[in-house]
């Protein structure tokens, strides 16, 4: 048995084509969506990630307003950029690239972003909207995972979904999202982590496994129910190589599995672009 690949690249490409049409309509009305990005220091992976987002903005017609500050930037320096973007009517959404330098309070910086300009969907106000099940910008990676599973017609509604990891960016909001009574969600959701003694047994009972622990090769074939869908949302750098939370031998037993590269990543960026366009569409 060889699993069907959950390739995010073609799905993200279709989403970007649809977003480009929406951006064109907004631009015709004199309201080109604008995304402000804040990158601090010279972390190679962070810089590359921001570069990719800027390129994809240009691809669909979204304007980029980019600030790259040195590692010596202070809390006040960074917050001053956030304040400027908050006040700029041409900037409809804001991305603060993490991590920030040691000594900078990341939480305070993120809280300073206006909720309506929160492109990551992780401001407490927007997470509260997710808890209530009311419209708002959804966290990018969780929403991208839901869209990816739907694109490949993976059954989720009424199924058992096990999420490995309880982090703010993926695990916690994804559990909330997939439990909601909405299309391609409405699942029975269990959240585990590496501190759970019988984690392997719980994972083995899942119809859908989403690994977001950031531990390379954590999910192995003996932990996967035959025919289950397995999504590797956590990654680890070993030198210059990116390794997935999902071991390669999972492909031999799973029904669907994400590739080591090109699975969740393109979907995360596509959802960020969608949030940027939505923010511009809501301006009245």
C-alpha cells in the first residue's frame, strides 16, 4: 500500500488564483490590499519565509510594506513600527515574524496589532471569535490543514482526529477549529503531546493524525491505523535539511500522507494571503 500524497502546492495555487481575482476587483475600486511585514534580525529561515510571503503577495497583486530591523532593535523600536502600520490605511494586515530577539516581549508586540489587522489570526480577540464559532481571521496553519484535507476529500466529519502538539500556532486552535460544526470539521478531537504515556495507543485509534510537535520522525508506521490520513505539520531543521514529524515509513500504511516538503507550508501561506485579502474587503 502506498499513501496518496496530500500535496499542498496545487491546492495553494488554486486558492491564489481565486484570491488574485478578488484583489483585482478591490484594486479597481481603489483599495489594493496591503500587508505590512516586520522582520527583526537575520535569522535565515525567518528571512526566507518572509521573502516567500512577499513574493506571493506580488504574485496576486497584494502590496507589501516591509520593515527589516537589526537584532539590536528594542521593544520600543518594534512597537513603533506596529503602531505606524496600525495607523496606515494602506496597510490592511500586519505580520510580525517570530521569533523576536531575546529581551523583546513577543506577547506584548503581538497584542499591539489591531485585531482587524491580525493576519495570523492569533490575537486573543480573534482566538476568542474562533472559540465562539463566529467569523474572524482564522489561524493560518490550522485553516490550511482543514482546506488541504478537504481538497483531497479526506473524511473528517464525525471521524476521530488526533492532534499531537498543543502549541498556540497549530495544536490548540486546530483542535477548536476541527471540533466546530462546520464543513470539513465537526470531528471528535483528541489532543496529545509527548508527555502522554500512552500516546502511541491513542494515535493508533485515529482516522486522521496531525503531528505538530516539532520532533523529527515522531509518528512511525506502527502508530498509524491502516488507511488513516497523516499530516506532518511540525518540522525540525537538521543542518540545512527540514525533517517532518512524520517518518517516511508511514507512507506504507497510511491512506493519505503529506510529503516532507510542500504539504502544509504552501497552505499556510495561502491562508495568510486569504486573511490579508479578507481584511481589505472588510474595510468600509
